[in-house]
C-alpha cells in the first residue's frame, strides 16, 4: 500500500515537472518564415513574428498568409487577415469574433526556432456561410 502511494506521488511529481518545463519554454524571438502544408490556398509563403506583445505577455503575430474563403453559394474570396496569438509554454492561441466573422489562429513550437500552426476564417452574413477550412503551415526562424 505504501509503495503504491509513493509511486503515485512520483508520477504526479513528474507530471508537474513536465508542466513547469513547458511553461518555462522560451522560443527564439524574431522573424519566422514558412510554407503551407494543407488547405485550399494555392502556393505561397507565410511570415510571422515571435515577440513580446505587452509586458508579461509573449506571443506570435501572423503577418502574411492567405486563404481562400469558399462560400456555400459557390463564391470565393482571398483573405489575408493578420492575427495575434498569446503564448503559454510551447503553445499559442488567439481568436477574434464578431457577429458575422470568426478568426482562429493556434499552434505550437516544435523547437526553440520552429513552429507549426493552423489558421481558419469563417464568415456568416444572412444565409451565406463562408469558410477557409483549416489552413496548416510550418515555419522556422530566419535571420537574427
């Protein structure tokens, strides 16, 4: 019985250490450049910036990307909305909503100088619904 309790505490201790290590993860600030790996977007590249957003808040800014907003009625529109996401450990997430639009930007750092992310834009105006679907990309830090 005592052995089981000790093992349980050790597992909890390791889980806590893992969470603390993730929270202490510090990606390299600066410019990142990448490419799409999925989505109906056509060829193109992605540009981001990893930096403090304000005192005490670190994050990722999606500066350049594009996606094709496809509507149920058959219409399409190219979108390239800049987005910002706050970072906690290795992961980052940000979203904007209004009565007619929803933008979501999420991802995770795969290394100190590399990340993978997803972005999605949805728009509903009256009966028309439009969606980029999930657009995924990878990026690496460039320059200094």
